């Protein structure tokens, strides 16, 4: 039983209808496990009886049965325990006549818990022969318990539909229904209160009566295209009440079938106050604080709008291009003249170009990277823009008496699919691809020495490989095919294991993929959000597993990227919710951040960090000294621990400069009340220098490589013996 078997079961049930689900999963599990019987049964706590809802016997579905679970192994399972017996189960439960009648030798049963935490359903496999892998079967079953429980909960929800109908009428969310002619046939009380129209006034009317007349026909054409092709649409829209007052709403429309005819169900949530608050911070959220240009978030949003507009435009000759460029040898400028000078160079560049390209969404994408959106009809227009950019930078930049020549290398990607309607999800995918293609063209131009290059098919293989890897990573996260390893962090003073860092690992079809390769992919594709949630969840589970074996008070460092902060919703702190749901103390989690979180344009992240700190979590700053951070930043951000980057540690025992730098950081951190972790320690001589310097914690291969979850307890046991 292996990955192939798991895939086979997933494939066999992925497209099942509800009425076939339980039978199919029992048959599939029976076939893969070689069990004589596999069944799902619901347990009645009062009568102590179990009644099967699906029963597979010798690869066939047979009639359901009911039996008394007292004096049977199922009794333990109904109490919430996993129960398995590799052999001799009849002798262990001599009063269980069912085992005798079926000729059962081995047994594996797992509980399924409802939302309330109560075990009311059990999944059982019976074997007429001895088995040698009961624990593996338990683990295999556990992969499907959540899926089965969700189906059970869905069935219960359907059974309560009558009660739900009452909730619809009493809901604070406005709801209305249209028939196949898009005429209103139902509206609840919340709808009449929100719009000012009575039910009698809207029945038989087209929802256009709510229109604010702020959108062109293309908007509604795109909306209805998505509804009729994908079955749903949702988004923010401004409408008007009967009294003429404008209000912003979140509108969700779903296409359904009613007695064989199409109908449309709409849900409306008034978000006017929320939008007004958002508008106050919109400028700051969408503009770069250093240069004043729009930032990459605004750029991608505007790019999506243009793609959507061109998709419905009649003029197929109008095309769109992304012109991406960055400053040549900008790192050398920073190294020679300092970061402050480098920032002023970027500001001067932005000022020179902004006047000529203000209407082209001229944006600072990241660091020294910029991009322009350009509509065109002929490629020669794009070449002219590239030459225009270069011409504007011919004169050297003069700052503080220093004259510095600035040049850029440009890459161009083109969107030439006018007249092709598409969904919002595909639009966003196209936008990401265009930016990436333009960036790749820039990289190729630097390699070839060209002033600018268009993205071409020869570069496409790189993009396809990139997109395939993103797709595989997305599926791996969805399927929980991601592992978390844990690297011990040693308290030098007490010579004990004080912490662990949670490190994500991905085995893609038998090949380990380096985190240095797939983490940037996850950030770019936003898979970093569910990936980060999965790592935090598995970390919490590891903490609870250690506590169950008597190991307590360890702190686990969980990495968080800048992109996760960007998507963070302070009104619903998902990170803290996960910690709470797993029964873990917030003080056992230290969120480890990259220095980019502390960049000057990201000071709004202070609220997020403060919220985490107030809840009891710790904050660690990774790779200190390699990016934006300085001690002045540390006074504004609630940082508990600094991690000295491995580049400082590699030569600390042989390079007096590195040794002096490390000692200075440790001393100043101590003044600020911040602990210090040295990462990448591999040599005894490195440890000696760091110990003398007063470093608090050590992390690295000298003590241990990152460990899979099952190796953590053996390591702790061995480490304790050696002390």
C-alpha cells in the first residue's frame, strides 16, 4: 500500500455524487487493503448499537446491518480511540459473535468526530487473515476521516433545509432570486430594508432598478458571461437605493436549476462603511513610500483591469504590453555609496520617468525593479518607449556632489488576445504570467548585453517549467503532501534544547525540491498563504505530540514571509485561531520573519506584530544584518529574538572582522533586551567563539540537522543522555 494506492482511491471518489460516496469509499478501501469487510457505521450512544451506512464484503456492497457494540472492539472506537489488532481478535473478544460468524482474525477501527467533537461514526476494516501493518492502515484511514466526516455533515445540513429556509428570511444578509428571464421572484426582509423597495415593488422587476449607472456595458457583459459559463460571480459593486442613495455592496450571484429552468440566487452584504475606511488607506496601500510611485499591488490590479477590458473590446488591433526594467549593477551602487544614496538614485529615476509615463501605471515593483503598462497597435511603439526611457536617463544622477551614471535593462511581454472573454481567475493568471515573462526577458537581456528584449518562444520553456512547478506545489499543499522538519535550537548557558525551527520540505514525485526554489514560487503564486497555515498547523500538532510524551515548554519558530503579512486580515487572525484550536499556548510559537517585513515601506506591519505579541506569541527576526534592518528599526518593532545570518557565522572563528561584528550585534541586542540565535553553526571552533561572545542560542548541524517529526523524541532522549 503506497502513494499509488492513495491516488487510486482519491481518483475513484473525486467525482462521485453524494448517493454513491460511502459505498465507493468502502469498496475502494476494501480493495486496496485486502480486507474482507470495510464499513462505515453510525453509533447510538443510548442504545449502544452501531448501524452501518455502507458495508463492503468481499468487494461487494451488501445490505446494511445493526449490531450491539458492547463487548466488541467497536466499543473502544466509539469512545474516540483508534483500535487495531493484528491477529487473534476473536480470542480477545469472545462475546463478539459477529467476529466468529465472519471468520475475522484482524481488526482496525478509527473514530470520526463531528463538529462538536463527539464520535458518532466509525470506520472499520475486518480481515480474515493476520496483518502486519496495522499502524500503517490506521494512518491510511486517518487520511480519509476528514473527507468522510465532511460528507456526513453535508447530509445532515441537507436534512435541516427546512430550518435553513427560515434563516434565509430572518437573515441580516439581503437575498433575492430571479427567474430565467432575470425577473425578481423573491426577496427577503433584509433586501427590502437595504434597498428601500417593498417586496411588491420589486417582484417581476429586473435588478437593473438597483443600478447606480456607474458601470459601462462591458462590466455587466463580463459579469453575465461568468455567471452563465461558470455558474457564479461575486464582487464589489456600487448600487442605488430607492431614495437615490449610493451604497457599496458585496454581491454574490449563483446560477441554479429550479424545476428544470435556470434561476439566479443573489446575496448582498452592505459594505459601505468598510469601503469608506478602505479608501482612506487605499493610497498608502497602493503607493511606494520611497518614490511615491504606485506599487506592485496596484500594478497587478490595474494590469488585470486592462486585460479584462481588452478581452471584451471590439478593436482587436489594440494590444497590451508590460515593460519591465531594473537598474544595472544597482547592488554595486549600494555597496559603494550606501543604501541611503541608493534610495535617492531610485527617487531620481522615478522623478525623471514619472512625468512621461504617469498614465501608463508606472510602478515600482520591488527594490530597483520598475514596470510600465503600454497599450499599442504596432511593435515599433514599444521600441520607441524603450528608447524614450533610456534617453531620459542619459544624464548622470548628481546627489551630494556625487555623479553617478544610471542605466536600465528592459524586458517586454505582450498580450495579444483581444476579443477573448475570460474569468477573473484566468485574468489574474495571465497578469502574473505577463509580469514574469517581462522579467525573464529582462534577465535574458542582461545576459546578452542587449538594451531591451521581447519575450520570445525560446524563453517559454522556462516559463512552462515554472508554471508546472507552481501547479504541482499548489496540489501538494492541497493534498497535504508537504512535510515539516524540526531543527533543534540549543540554549548555550543551560546546554539544553530550548527551541525548534519548523522547516518545510517538499518531495515532488520522488525528488526533493529545495525550499530556496519553491518558497519564492509559493510567494509569487500566493500558495504561501495555505502553505504557511499548513506549516503552523503541523507545528502545533508536533507540540501536542511532544506534550503527550512529557516534553513541555519548547518554543517552535514558524517562518512567515512578507507576502503572508500582505494577505493578513487583522479582523480575523487566522494564525491565532489555529494556535487556539490546537490547544497550544501562544508563548510556544515564535513567528520568524524575514528582514523585508521591517523595510521602511512596511511600517504598517507594526499593528500585525503588536497583535501577535499581545496574544503572547514571540517574534524572531531571521537573517539579521543582510537586508533592511537596523537597530533603529528594532526599537519600533516588538522583536524578541535576532537570528544571526549564516554568512556571519561561517568565518567567525577565522575572520577577526566577522568575530567583532558578531560580538557587537550580541552586545547591542543585550542592551535592547533581545536574545540572539546563531544559525548555521557547524564547527566546534565557531561554537567556542559564540559562547565567549555571550550568544544565547545555537542552531546548526553541529548539534543536529533538521529532523522529521518521528526523530524529534529520539533526539531529545539521546541529547539528554549525553549531557
